[in-house]
């Protein structure tokens, strides 16, 4: 088998910088996306979680795979376990992007996926990133452009992590077997409330951005009125519960352990994306 890395979600927030890092490290990369979008320096391949007929060509010739579930999906068990099984059948190492805190309860769907991977017999590393800082210029950007960040986070704090650091940590575990068999929690260097995050973005854009906590039902209604499917709106709302409970305020040093550098601060993230926030 050739030494080749399959990156699922290669055109996504983590996938793009991950592919770039792997190519810079002289790795052969298969960049998988639903439409086999061209990715410079990589071999593009079609992959669709809902279409197992795309698995064979995607896995052909690879010895490692980065597995994650793109936004919009609400059934990680149903979508990820078949992919992990396909990797295990071929003895392909799996680096799974899970989520911080899912190991608190084996009933959590992402935890069930983790356990399935652990029992699969194939080499693996599990990475559990905290909330992405990049959500501010993707999911929450429309509200920010209107001057109000509205989410059901209460006064909860999160150690937001820049996706560039997630990609760097992922590249590190894909290019060594040193961490095989481990699960690592990835966070930024400091926990912030959403009010503090809004203030940081305000400083960057030079105009006031306020934070407005919202109740779950109102948040679901806001999302569905914006065109988000009801089941996904409810999923997005549910994952703010651990934020309000203080579960996402933890800070770890795993990014530095894996990459050799401290993770980017939220201030650094905001400054680097200033033009996106300022654009009208």
C-alpha cells in the first residue's frame, strides 16, 4: 500500500488548511469532497457519506484517513460508523475529529462513534476540539454584521480554538504514529464569554457588537426562519447546553504538545479575519 493520506471534507474549514499542511510536509494527499472539487497539489476524489459506493475509490491506495462530519448532519453514528468500518476493513489509520466533552457520557452519539473506533482494531487518534473561533465569521457572521451576536450561551465561557490550530494538530498526528491509540482535547489558550468575544470583534471592526443571550426556543425559531432545517436547528441549540454549564471553559496544552507552538488567541483570530468582519 502506498503512503497516502485521505482527507474527508477537504474543502471545509479544517480540511483546507490541513491539506495545505500535509502537502507542505511532502505527503501524498487525496482530497475528498462531495463534488471532487480540485485542490491544488492533491488528488481530488468524490466522497459522499450518504453514498457508500464512493468509499472504494476514496480509500484506494491510502494508509491514513482524516474523518470528520461536515456541518448540516445530525446523525454522527449513522454517517461515521460505516466510514470507520471501511477504514478498519482496510487497516487504514483513522484520525477522528470528535468534539470536546463527549467522553462525559457513553450515550452521547459522538462518544458512541469514538467507542466504535476504539473497538475497530485499526490504528486511531481521536481529536476533540472545542468550539471553533471561526464560527464567528461563518455561522454567526450575519448577526455580527448587524451588530448583535445572538446565541443561547448564557454567561458560559469557551476556550475557542482557531481551525488553523486544529489543522496543525491533525497534521501532526497524521504524520507520526507516536500518538496512536490516544484521545486528545484541543482548546485555545484562554476561555472567553460570548460577551467578551463580541467586545474583541468590536475592537477589530471599530464599531459596537453586542452580545444578546437568547432562550433555546427563540434560537430554534430564529434559525428555522433563516432557512435552517428544524432538526439541525435543534441540534445546534442542544450543543450550547454544555457551554451554559461551564463544560467548555477548560484549557488544555494539547495543541502545543502536538505542534510545538501555543494555540492562537481569540484576539489573534479576530485580527487575522478583520476584513471579513468589516465587509458590508
